[in-house]
C-alpha cells in the first residue's frame, strides 16, 4: 500500500467516469476515504453497494470537512452551478479538479463561480469513456494506458498540479499538460469534428427520399464510419456548444479541405486526388490509437 | 450437383473479386469450366494452383471459343480497353457481365466499345470486398449474404439478366436490380462519400502544424471513423472520377448539411442540434449492415 496522496476525496457525480476514478484510486491505495455527492439518491446507493464510494454525503458542508480533493465528474454544463454550491464550505486546503471534455469553457465557468479560489482548481480531462453510463458501468481499468490531459491555470501552484497528475498516474493513465486552447483544438479535431461528420452523414441519408434504400446498401465501411453517430445526442449537443470556437475553426478547415477535394473531382485531377488519398492512407496505416 | 448455368466461363481478372466468384460458382456446381485471362502471368499461375481457374487462356480467341459467359473483374478504368480487345472473338451466344463499383461510367464505356453487342452486356456490382487483394485473398464465401446489384440495360434480354442473377444467387448473394443512376447515387451516398470524408479528415490533421500531437489523442471513435482512410489511393481515385456526377451531388448535399450544422453551433441552437443528433442516432442504432 502506497501512502495516500489524498486522505479524503469528495466525488461529485458517481457515474462511469467518477466511479471508475474512485475504483482506480482505491485499487492503487492512494486515497483514504471517498465520499459521494450526486443528484441521484439511487446512483449514490448503487455506488456505495458497488464499493465505488465509502460514504454518501449527508450535506456538502459535512462532506467537505477535512476534504483534500474534490473531483467534478458531472456534465460540463453543470460546472458553474456545482462549484457555486460548494464554494461556501470549501476549506483553504482543498484542491478541486474536473473531468470535462472541454476546457476553456469549464475554466471560464470555474473562474466565474470560484473567484480567487480558482487557484485551487486544476482542470483535467481523461480522454476515455464508453457507450455505457452510470455507476454500474464503472471499471477499475478505464484509464489504464489512456490519455489524461491537464490544462493548468497560471494561478495553480505547481505542487497542486503535480498532486493531481500523481493521482491520475496512479490509475495507470498517461498524463500530459497543455493549454486549454490547445486541448480544445486537439479534441475538436480528433473527436468532436468526427462526431459532427458522422451525425451529418447519417442525417443526410435519413432525409433523402430513398433513404431506406440507401441504408440497405451500407456495408462494413459505413458501419465503422457511422458508429459514433449512435452516441448520446444530449452529451454531444453540450460538447458542441461548450467547445464552440475550436469546433467552428475545425469545421471551417474541414469545409475548405472538402471544397479542394470537390474541385479535384470536378476537374478530373486524378494526380491531386491520388496525392491527397496517399497522404491520408499513409498517415492512417502508421497510426496507433492514443 | 446442379445443372451448370454456364458450361464455360472466361474470367478476366483473377484477383479477390474474380477469384472469389469463380470459387463460389464452382462450389455451387453451376459452372463447367473456368478459364482465366489476366495481365499478370504470376496471378494466373497462382489462380490455377489455388483452384480458382481450371485453365489459363493462351489467347483471347482460344478462350472465347464456346464461352457462354465473360466476367470482367478488372479495375473500372480498364473496361473499354478490355472489351475492345475481346470484341473480335466474341461469339453470338456469349453473355458478358462485370463487377465494377460504378455503373453509369462502365455502361458508357461498354456501349462505346461493344456497339450493338452491348445488348449482351449485363452490368453488375457485388457490394463486397476487403482490404486484401490478389488471387490468394479469394474466398468462397465473399458474396454470401452480401448485396449484388444488377443495373440492366434496355437492350438486355430478360432471360440473360435472369441467368446472371441466378449465378450470383448461387453464390449466396442477395441480388437486386436498379437503374445505373440510382445505383451510383446509393453507392455515392453510403460508400464513396464516407471514403472522401475520412480521407479529408485525416489529410486535414496531417497538414496541421501540430498534426502529430493531434493524432496522439485520437481514441476508439477516431480509429473506427478513419479506418477507410487507409484504403487504396489508386482504387479510390478511380472510383471518385468514375462516379463523378453522383459523388459531386452527394458532396454538395453533405456540404449543405454541414453548413446547417455549423449555423446551429454558431448561434447556440441546442434544440436544433439535439434534434439533428437524435435523428441520426436513432437511425444508426436501428441500422443493420446490408
């Protein structure tokens, strides 16, 4: 057993991400006690029964007493509301981190809600997840060999950032740091934009007069390309709005690339098409999942 | 053993598609003898050694004597050249079919090459394939439960179309008929357009100044979405050019859909985004591969 990095952790949101983090921290022996806070009493009971949390918080004041880390694992759009409700009971020594898919927007919400206390907020994003939700979906190895990105603030103490990084590393994650803007650009590019394209393609076919016929002739390529179009509409609505500036930039870059490609096809420029396809296929053949 | 539908088949192109068709026809007992014709002597030897073909053609004149079916399983761009070379030795009773991924363009090439003999050309497309190529990749079950589309010509005799359909049905395929224009629209929509989008996305990331960083953060969604961007650049160059009108129409429809989606994000219209994503996710969740 390692020395606990944190003796008392308050987990706000005991679903897939929060529950998996609690399991992994406990398995690594780097956390004393985990206290759960959630809007859903059923999820809290389930999380305790599954051993994700040790205690259900009776109030946020009670939960936050002698707490040294608060983890936000709630939908991104709730960040400001949750932080505002915690602020009055937050002790001077308590660190806060989050798990949201977008960072600039979350940081702006945290700044507005916390004021100067934002210095103790270390923003983070585990680039991991799954199609399942809720406490029952939690897995101790959800973050093993997966990327976790921290986007530290100028106000953060380096020692605080290092403690949050150590917690994720104890879960088996590959931790890296970048600016919030860079994080949002990278994720817009490799995750948010592909989701928009898959949704748009399936919607285009669904709206075609002969859409049912078209769907019947989709094969294995179509299956894989459109798999992410089955993702949660609510979650992706929130991500699209929360990462709006970076996503609009990627969308515009993509539209320009598609206009170039259209031009090559229209003027019958086989050499340019082959060069573009070769660039992409070589990159993709040599790529390995992060 | 069934009565052979065709006593002597000449297979032009003994790769994955042609070889698999020969195997399946032989296994079903609906073909007498299969004679192979290919630019590659190595592929012909390999095809004979693997039992895909019974004979290697010494000349097209010799091959076509008493032949009742010619199957073209060559790249689409070679259709006119191959048909022109066969025409002088084609007997009056010989049917011809093909396996090309695009149909309007192939039919135009066949009309130009064959003249009135185009009446004996029954265009077809097995919607199947794989990442591997050549005779060694051939599989007896490649077409089992897969779609084969015939796009008959006004000049075709219904009995000839029925014989070609029966050959594919004997291979376990689901055979349907549509017009060449409809085929090209359907395939542009569910196959050619997704390939263009996957190529364009990977190329966009490859060209970004921080492209390597971006690729490092691609996860499971990115992996599946971009799998088809690893496809053969030469083959997809030819398909894009060969199906130009239908593909341009789909590209324009997609660009319009993407512009709508961009507008929803820009003006923060969460309700419209959620409605679009819900339409797509419900369709995708209920979809089964064709």
